[in-house]
């Protein structure tokens, strides 16, 4: 099988796996609640946390994070050991599916955790450093949106200039490309939210 065909199939599989909404499934399974009729009417762990169940919301956040990491690990181990750039696009397929899942009329969540999981996989130390700074920003100034921008923009920047343990798995320019893609996704998600309101 050619690497191009393999990459296409892996991206499709990753998108399908990423489209499964655990926030929706758990809300229905454990609380008999249709998450699309609760709170802000979205299948997002944050909505579940605030309007359905805190424990289910936390569980959904956790699984959204771990799912990206596990899919990347297994894909690299079995299929793309020497193709980190192609692996990055597989990860982006999982992340994009979280926001625009094929199973739920493309109405997904809003959490940045799946993207943070991708950053953790490819640039763990820069992600940890920027993550701590973002947490301080949230605790000190309640600037959640700004902290998200920090994660999207500054992790690739730090990966480019500071990689002490040489553990960044992909060239920083591809992380910058991922941040641009996430910027477009964020714009589309924002448009969707404004239309829903």
C-alpha cells in the first residue's frame, strides 16, 4: 500500500473515531439527558459539566484528551513510525472531528483539550511550560480565551526556539501550520456559536 493511500485511510479512520461524542453518549447513558437540549445546546464536556453532571463532564474532558493521545500513539507505533508530519495530520483529523463530528450533523464541542493533547504528544515540554503560564493567566486574571490563544500560538513558537530535551517530534513550522488550521477552526466554531445564538 502506498504511503499516500495509507495516510488517506488513516485520516478518515481518525476523523471517524474523533467524531464519537462521549459527552453526548455519557449524558444519555448515565443521566438520560439529551445534551443538545441542555444548557447551551452543545455536545461539549463544558456544557455537560455545568448543566448535566460535573463528574460526567470531567470524564468527558478526560476521554477527549486521552483519545487524541492514544490514537496518535497507536498510529505511530503501527503505521507511521518514520512519518511525523503525516502523523500530525492524523492528529488534526481527530481534533477537527471533535468540533465538527460526522455523526451529529457536524455539531460538536468547543473544548481546546483535544488540541492540547495533540500538542502534548508532539511537543510535551513546550506544551507543559505554556500550559502552566496559561493556568496562571486563568487563575490570576480569569482570561480563559486569552489562555487558549497562548496555547495555540506560543507552543509552536517555543518549540522553535527552545527544545532542551530534543523531544519535539515534528518541525516547529508544522506546528505553526497546525496553529493556523486551529485558527480557522476557531473562526468557524465562533461563527457557528453566533448563528446558534
